[in-house]
């Protein structure tokens, strides 16, 4: 198998061109105006699986966007790997901050710039190409099943039902997912934990119409001021979240776990320089690595209300809105946290306003084991191709579906992602390293090989 | 003069049609995209003055939008009234909340619906038509000068220079302005005080780019959360403004003044019902009438940042913005308050963010006397046409120019406005009563008559 790198190098241009074709489809699941594009993307994923040699490829309808399934069963006695990924992407806004258009992929400084390049089209397509490579070169040592969904960025709300209804078809030995990042290209790491998510939209209504701030100002509640006060009150001066019961289910890390986490390579001065910030900021008593990987958060993701155009308008608006998300850590339930938020937020509203809290999707936090065959196979594969043993690392993001794999299918997941935290995956100028893309295609066949060996040796 | 009402009635349809033509011009001064419309409006004002019989009518250029001047000098021994108004209007946003388009005037339920109908085109045009009426019927007992500007809604920043440069041309005995409201159609009132204004835009920058809230959330300052906390901290739990020095120059009202103010007809339950609010809200220790007329305020007029589209996006944004205005009361200086705000706001920014405060226009608060000839003439005119003596009442809005008239021209102003607080003047569905429009045209000639008589009698 020493010629895998050679094969990848020889085909790299084609691998890139085929990915570019997928990146040109604006499959934004959050915004209904992209609906036909998302559906077109599902077709493209299907075609790519068929072309790579997958069988029983099918676009499986759901009440939302479809799930693309495909498989290659070479021997039912061999272990089966279920590959999961998603073909939908985040909205590209704000468009004006992109250096090049989000759906016209280009390579600059060794990076592929496009919405979805890292999250998750580039990482999904590594698996399709690695599968093709193994099949064409007689290197496939396991059965493979692909399940690529189109609603990850909006909460995967139809996936649980799909899992329930397809338990037999999805039978496997483990789930392999590339939708996370490594510490650095020369510090490979494997994600062993993900935060969960609770996401709400709030609407604060003051007077029944926009008013003149001179005539009414000072006499009635201004919903923007009130919203700001309510949001500010959700954290105390230590930036501890003040929603009653919020931390009740949090499992605190042991000192040993904290020490291990904090021993990962991390330079706070470099982090500050890279983000151009005067200082880091977060919950008192925790390091930056702890804050972003092991502590729950509360962030306003969007806020709007009143006059936001050019110049000055002295309006006292009727309404103000915010989108607020909370990242959750192991043992916190997204439904429970959403309910606690809603109850608390409604309770702190002054009499001069009405408040509505609308929950969006949520997701469970997960921790993956480091002593499983799949983790060890992934670690050995990365060691082979990177020349360095990967570090187990907690990630701050959320892939709610990982909890469902365990709960519904009884399967453990290994999160072998090849992105970097600096890929700007939900931001303008999202990019994915050409190095990372090709290194992923090269590494995946080793995962299959080592996994098959480990399973055979029990 | 008992036939004035008769003349107004006979011409009412024409008066309305001519006003409608002016209301169709979207003369929004705050937004550069309306520039040609604002200039077109200046032409229309000029034409209307010429048509009414004014002389030396001129569009006077300024570095911003022009000021339209016109006059009728019948006898230099007679007193001269300087009529001030503005032909620019507030932005019409949010457009979707208008029942009918903002620049297509219609009459519904006795009201003229259009942006600018009450503020201030309708009220300015009353003066043009009343002047025409007096001239055509030999009823003009004073000299008249018109000065109609196009930048009132953006701070009248070129008017002071115009006053300085045109002291001789603008020589007069008093200034007459209709740009305020009465308590009710059956409770006529004259505005005797206006709040000043300080208006700033703030920009809070966290990281140098939008980030993934899962990867970075909890570790770096979120500029929206920080902006909310900073805004919330600007008031204490009694809704007292906590900017150091903010109240230093405020002249507190005497108990007698407060009692007089609070004796004005006002039903808090009706006020709550009309605005559909559960309760009023404002500074502790003051009544609603005091809060909206005699106390300084701090209102957020607009706020924006992060993802505000459909669905959920887990972004940790780079920037958040707000437009914040403070209404000021007599003796507070807009420049000083803006400076206090800026200094304070910058001082409370945590190290994780950068803050920029950009001042917009400001305006001085004013109090007008009730013992002047012009006030007494206005009161007697309204008594004549409404059949009821008007109440002196403080208004919450701002007409910064009133302070300049006194400072630069040495002239006192009488604020004889015919609008109502419920006219929604800076909101969707701005309207002006047909009754109020025609009653204004009818009342103005009496003002001129009584003013001439009072001046003659010393």
C-alpha cells in the first residue's frame, strides 16, 4: 500500500476538479430560496457515489431535504464502516466580505476558497474518492455504507426518523465522520468530544407600532434597550451563565482531564494575534482551551431592530429580535436547556414588553472513546500519513447526529476530521487546504486497512 | 374676517390636492439615494411660494440641501413674521408596515396618510396657503418671510451658517413654526418647550472576522453580547442614566412647574391601551408626562449584527452596531453630552473588543416664553378657531433650530403646531388629520391679525 500516496498525487488534479463541481452548487439548507440548489446537490452526490462504484445508491426522501445512501458490500463476514457526512452548507452572508464569490471555488495560497469547502463537501468527497481509489486498486478490506444528509446545518431534524426506519440497512460496526478539525497540519489530532447545541430566536415587542423617540422616549419601554438588558442579565460578572439550573447537569472535568486538555499545544498570544483581539474573554476560572471545548456557552448569533440604514432616525421601535445559541457539554440536554432558557427569559421580561421565544433545532453533546478499534485505527492511519501520532482533542462545535448514532444504531463514531480551526467554516472566505484534502484521501484507505486488521484480531 | 372659515371650506379640495403633489416627492434627507428627489422638492417649494404670491423667492444653496427663501414686504413699518419649516422627511422604513405606500398620499378616516403629511410638509403648506389666502383677500397685516429648509431630519447642520450669513435678510420680529403637536383636537395646546438631542452610532469589533461559535464560542468576546452589556449598563435599575456627569446641567423643575405639567389632561390607561402595552416604563420618581417632556432619555434607535436571515446560523460575528440617541432637557449641551457618552462608552469596553463612537447631529433643548406677543397671539388665534384656550405644554421632540434663532437672530419662536402625538410621524402610516390641516390654514391668519394688533399696542 505504499503506492497510495502515489495514486493520490497522480489523480490530484481530477480530485480537485470534481470537488469544484460540487462546490459550485449553493446548497444552503437554512434559506428556502436555495431549495432547487439543495436538491440538485443531492443528485450530484448520488452521481458521484455511482461513479465511484457504490451500489444501491438512492436519494431517500424525508419531510425535509433527502438523504443520499449508497453501499458496497464485498463480503458480509467483513466489518462494515458507515460513512456519514452532509452536503448542505451554511448561508454565505455577509457576501461583501468574501474575497471571491462563495460558490465559485478558487485556489489561493494552497487553499480551496468556497462555502462548503471544509464544511463539509470537501471532507465528504475525500471519502468518495478514497473509496474509489480502494475499489479500483483492490484495496478495500471492509464493507462501506454512505449516508450523506442535507440538513446538518439546520439541525438534522429528519435524520433520527431515518435511522429508526433504516436500522437494518444501516447495520455497521462503526461510524466514520470527517466533519471536524485538527490542531494544525503538523499537529494531527482526533476529535473526542463535541459540544451540543440549543438555539432560540427571541422577539421583544414594546408598543404596537414604531414611535417617535422624542414624543414617547422615556415614557414607554424601548424593546431594543430591554432586549439588551435581558441579554446582559444572562451572564454574571464572571461570565457565568445565570439561567437557573443551567449548569445542573454539567459533568465537571477531573483535574487530570483538565491537565491533559491544557497540555495540548496552544499559544494564547498567537491566538490573540491571529484574531486581532486585545485579549481573550470568557468564563472566570477556565483556560481558553477549556472554555471553547468543555464549557457551555451563550452567544448572540444575530440581533436586529429599529432603524439600521444610513444616517440618523429617531425611532422608538416596536420590536427587537435576537438569535441566541448555547453550546452544551456532556450530560446537558438540549431540550431541557431550551426550556430553562425560555422560562427564564420570559420571567425576566418587564411589564412594558411582550416576549416570545421560538426554539430552533438542538443537538446533544457527545464524548467519543479513545480505546475503541475505530479510534485506534484512525490514530494509526494518521500516524502513517502524517508521521506523527495524533493527539486526542475535544472540539467546541456540534454534530448532533453522533449522539443519535449511539442511541438509535448502537454505534460508536470516530471523528477523523482533516480541517483546521482557521478554515473560517461558518464565515466569509471559508477555505480548505489542498494539503488537507489530499492528505484525507490518502489517510482514509489506511483507516480501512487498520480497522479491518484490528477487527480480525478481535 | 369671519369669512376665513368660509374661504378655507371653499378651497379645501384644492388645498388638499396641492399638498398631495408635494407628498408624492420622496424627499428623504437621511438617505443619499433620494438626492434628486430632495432637490426636486426644493423646486416644488419654491414654485408653491411663487404661486402663492411671495417675492424674491430663491433656492439658496448650502453644502448640503438648499434652503428655500421667499418674502412679502408690504410695509417696512409693520412687524415681520419669519415662518420656518422643513421640506425633508424621515426615511419610510420599514416599508412593509405601511398600509398604503408612503409616497402615494390617500385619505382614510379623515386622515391624510403619507410620509411627511404631518412632519412637516402638511404643516409647512398650511402657511403657504394661509399666506395666499391673506394676500388674495387683503387680510395680510404683517410682512412675511419664509425659510424652508431640507435638512431638519438630519440635524440642520448648514442652517446656523445660513443664519449667520443672512442676518439682514432674515430680520424679523418673531419666528412662527408649525412642526409640533397639540394634546388633542378638542384640547388645543401650544408647545412651550422642546428637548434637545445627542445622536451617536457605535461600532463594537471583536475578532477580525466572523467565527464559528462552536469552535471559538466561550473563548473570545462576542461583540453582540458585549454591546448588549454595555448598553444595559448605561442605565441603573431605576432607569436613571448612569453616564457620569449626564445630569449635571439639568435644571430640575419646581414643584409648581411639575404640578402644572401633571394637571394636563392625560389618561395613563388610555395611553397603555392605545399603544397595547402592559405598563408604562421609565425613570423612577417621575410621571409619564414628566418623563416624555422634561427628562432626558437614552434610547437605542437601531441595532444590528451577526446573522439576521432565515433559520439558524451559529456565527460568532466580528462586529455589532447600534444607533443611540439621547433627548436632552434645558441647559444640557448636545456637544457636551455626546462627549460624555463617547468617553464613558469607550471606558467601559472590555479588552476583548474595540469600540468606535461616531457622533451624528445634535440639537439644543429650548423653552419658549408664554408671556410674549407671539405666544399670546397664537393662543388667541387658536381660541378663536377652536373655541377653547390652548394649554401651554412641553413637547418631547427636538427642533434644534429654535435655539439658533434666539442665539444668532435674537428672535423668539412660537411653536404653533397642529399635529397630534398619534400622527406616527417617524413611523409607518404617518398621517395628518384633514381637520388639522384645514384648521391650521384657518388659524394662521388670526395669528397674523392678533400679532399685528399686539405689536401696534406695544
